[in-house]
């Protein structure tokens, strides 16, 4: 017993037995990244499970030069992720990212990371926008380039404690059974029972030893599960934001109006300036904390072209609360062209127009109201 307790207290990085769940449910998180590179190398993505960045908690995959982006999907552990780090190829290599997000097994978006969340931390020459996303470019002499992602709030899988408990029970039980079989094989090589009580005593003793050392063999899994269950996320401010991922070719700003019952007015609106480039960017508008009657989006204060790639509602922790369909945007006035597909919506405003207007469909407004009501 004392030996088993002492063994349980020793550090362990990888459990002796890890038994996967046959039916883990649909709330397990995955990291999805669509990217390409201009050189041969490795891409590494580190995730901090509240204990610091280390090589064990890392996703690493090779990449080759290509202009076409490929989507990679990786399962994430059932623990709180408090930090993310992306290492692009070294020696001046560029990693072209089209999108990066956290999803669950249903394919629902949990979190989306945009270019302005990436911080050049070490040996990064530039983070530049591109029409398809953005580029992480390492310095010419870089041997350990990396960027840190501002995640604003920890990424905590739904139902993680229940799944971790099941893994502990199944993995430890399976290991105990294997050790019991092994010990009994050794026992019966040298021992022949004289009575069923004698047999039961020896078998019970061997099974108890196997169970104790099964806990020792899986001590890392057990201790990590207890640690993750005790984790308390930091508090977040209230508030929701409507985000647009878009390409802009036109004038300098856009405006969002929300009607809370008093009609469309300047007091219930927010104007945001576009970044002065033609690459992908994210425009953010605050939403009210009460139900709305309508949403109006004025894409330009003059002529131009806008290509919207995504629209979503996020909270103060940058957690995706709703993804609005691009078809929800409708032309109202001074819009020469509006074409919507599942991947993008293109808006064109003719020369001479001064006040182009679009609005969101009633279904999209109802979707936003559902998020507002849930946050109260």
C-alpha cells in the first residue's frame, strides 16, 4: 500500500493506459486550420492547459509549398486552454492562413481567430493581410519563430469533467484487469489452491495489488482530470459584438444601426473605419443589451465594392454565440448588386451613390435576439 501511494505521488507525463470513449458525444472540441505555405517545413500549434507551454501539448504537422490551402482538423484535450501559440515555418517562410477556429463534433463554431488576434512574439518579420486571409512571415534567420493568439477567455469544452471521469474509470479498470490477469498467470505457475477460500484469498490479494498499481500507472490521467475539474475561469465583461469578415474596395467607413423600438436613428448606431488595405479584415460593432426590432448595415458612404466572408455574434470573451447566414443580408437602397452564396456575399455600389443601405432578414434578427436574451 505504501509503495503504491509513493508511486502515485511521482510525476507522470503520459498515462500507462489511455482508453478512448466509444461514445464521447458531440461536445469534444477540435482545432481547424485552413492554410498553405511557400516553403517546406513544419507548423506547430501549442496549447496551454493552464500549466504553461510545453512540447507534450503541441500539434505538429509538415507542410510543403503550395498556393492551395488545405484544411487540417485536430482533436483537442478535455481541459481548459488558456493560451495558443502558432509557429510558422522558419528561415523566412510564410504561413498563409485562410481561417482558424475551434469547432465541436457537430461542426458548430466555438471560437474563430482573426488576423488582429495574432501577436508577433519571436522572430516574426510580419503579419500581413491577404485576399484569402493573412500571412505569418518569419525572419530570414529565424530558427524558432512563433506568434501568440489573444484568446480573451479560456477555451473550456462542454461536459469535459464527465468525459474525463469516464476515461479515468475505463482506463484504470482496463489496466487493473490486465495486471490482474498477468499476476494470476504468475501466481498459478507456482501455486495450486487447496480450498476455494484459499483460492479466493489469493485471487483477491492479487486483484487488490493490480487495482492499486493501476491507479499508479494512470496517476497522470487521474490527477490532470481532478485539476481540470477544479479550474475556475476568469470573469468576463458583459456585451456582445457583431463581426464581419470582409474585403473592402471603396470608401473609408461603414455603419451599423440597431432599432430597439424608437426607429433607426444615429444614437443607436456605430460607425467603424475600414483598414486601408484590400486584404481580409474584421469589422466589429457593439450590440445593445436589449431586444432589437431590426438591424441595418450601411456598407459605404459612397461607391465601392464589398465582399463579406462571414458574419457572427461573439461575446466579450470572443466566443462565437451565433453564425448568421450570408443570405440574411438584403439590399434596401442604392445597392447596384448583391449576390450571396454559402461562402460570400458581394455588394457593389454604383458611382455617385451616397447612402447605400442593406438590412438583415427577420430570421437573422430573431437569431440575434436569441443570443441577447440568453446573455441577460
